[in-house]
């Protein structure tokens, strides 16, 4: 039987309502609680495949739409890394209050979400058992773009508002021929489907830039020696280009300075490797859990 998630909302300390998806609770799962954090301009539904598999493997799995994203509230402020980490703390505390045994979750984050979970581990490591950074966590945009204005112009999102829903879906399908229909659907949930069948990104341009600035400001290389919980990286690569070589160096620096670090490369793989290889990715995470890495 296919596991479908339950939907509910959690309010943050400043009254923002965040949409949650829960595939299984701690009351019905023998494994550990897991919280899933999406990337920039993404949403909780891109976790559908690995979340369902992790639930099948016995874990209590919950995903979140971060502020400004998906079906969560979309305030005009609060998109810096520290504030987003506080949002995650509010969610961890609220889930713990809802379910007595929901304690010390494993927190996974992809891309920007990987940097979020690193920031969270640095600030609130005593509330979790570890983190998994999915092709993220070591991102330092200021290394590639020393000036913010350069980063802002280069990394600005494409103008896709008003595009026909079916046309965008066909573009995404053509770019990801090895993705499942479920994964393509997960990407399409990044957008609101309008009455005239056009799309509008849930994350507005201005809020996207605010998130990007928070990521540009973030320097995880300064945090590794102070993070005590286990950290696993699952980076993606397609070739040994300059970007991949830089990523390898960043992750090696992290491993050299972390108290407990581990890396599992996905090659060849897309940036959204959790959507591309949901079963393989879930298996890697479950193996790290069952082997005791996050004990």
C-alpha cells in the first residue's frame, strides 16, 4: 500500500504558518524521526519519493514548506539564515510537543536547505542527532562572487511567471529524462497553477533575492569545528569540472574539521539527486542510521 502524507500546519514564534507533510509518525514507526528541508525555490513535495521509502523502512518522516515557499505563509521578511534556522527550531519543538517520542530528529536539507541544517546544527545541535547535507551544506557563494551585486545578477531566477503549465512541465521533463513522474510533479509544486493554466512561482522574485542574499552571507567553513553532531554529505557530480573540484575541496575541509563527518558521493547525478534517485538516496540515509553513524 502506498504511503500518502498527512498535511497540517505549524505556527512559528512570529505567527507564520508553515505547511507540513508527514508520511509516518513516531507512534507508528520503530525507527527515528526525520525532518526534511527543501532547497531554494523548492517545496516539500520534491521529497515525496525518498520520504515514502524512508517511511517504509520504519522511520517517522516529516517535510516542511519553508516560509515563502510552497503552501506556507509568505511574509516579506525573515529570510536570513539565522531566522530560517529559528523557524526549523520552532518546527522541531512543535513536533516534539505534538508527539511525545518525537525527540532528537535527524534533519536533512538539500542545497540551500543543506546550509540551513548546517546553521541549525551549529546553533541548536543539542536538539538533534545529526544532519544530512544533500548537495549543499558547504555552499559559500561569496567565494565565487566576492561582490553581492554580481551574485544577485548572475543567480537571479528566470522570469517564468505567466508560462503555460504544460509547456513548463515539458521543459522540466526534457531536462530530466531519468526522473519519475512523481519527481516531475514535485518540481511543478514549486509553482501555483492559475485558472488560465499559467504558472506563478510560490517564491516571489524579491523574496528569492532575500534568500539568495542570506545564502551569500553564509560561511559554513567557519562553523565546522564547532559542530559536534554527526554530519553526512551526499554531494552530486557529473564531471570533474572546476565546480566539482571546488565542491570536493570544500567537503574535504569540512571532514578535516568536523568531530564526526562522512561523505557519500552520487555520480553521475543531478543537483536534486534525492528526486532523481529516491530509493538509492533513502537507502544511503537508512544505512548510515542503522550502522550507528548518527547514534
